[in-house]
C-alpha cells in the first residue's frame, strides 16, 4: 500500500491515507468491541453462543461418542436444572471426584450456567488430603463416579451431599 501510494500523485496519496486511517479506526473499534463483549461473557454464554450458531457441529468426543453442541447444550440444561433442584445457587460450590469423563464437562458447564464454582478433586490424593480439600471447598454437593464412591462416602462428613455420577 505504501509503495503504491508513493507512486501516485499527492491527492491519491491523501485519499489512500484517509482510507487506511478509517480502516485502522474501524479495526480498533472492532477489537475494542470484541474485548468489551468478551469482558462481559461467561463460560456458559460463550458455550451457549456456539450451541446456538452451530448446533450440529461436533463439540466433544468421549468414550467413542461424539456430542454435538446442540446435544451438549440440552444435557447441560438438564444438569443445571438438577443442580438448582438440589439447592445449588450462584456462588455455591460443588465438588467432583471422578476420572476424566463427559460428566465432568457437563457439570462444569452446568455450574457455570448457575454461577456455581466447581472444585475438581484429584482422585490420586490420599483420603486425608482429599478430606482437607473438601473441607476447604465446603461444597454443597459432592459428585463421584462409581469407581470413587467408597472414597467419596468418607468425605461427606463436611455436610456435602454425595451424588453418584451415572454411568454412560
């Protein structure tokens, strides 16, 4: 652009410079608008926007099953309704003790929709260490997979309600 402008007369150079300046201001406004919009976004709103615009697009693949954004959004809505039915509100904490699985994603997005905080527990920790983590987080609900249910049952002395994660 600069080489082309240098080869033209003065008037053409001013027109191009003005166009470049407008373009830069437009890009700056676009960037500022995007940053402002991103600053007001939540994890759930960003996810929901993808689900609205691309419901048939693949979102997650887990255990040989592929979930589209639409399917995932429906499941997240059902899980968030379950969280609310169990008294979870904005600012509350839930904890998860499970191996990597789709329910982790569902719980994280559902909690984001409700405004709750997810404490992801490391199942490799000793029972005492997990008890300390649960005590610090003070979750309203403790979700556990069947593989870790016995360990989780010993952690509910902090008044968290134990919720089994369904298989499949």
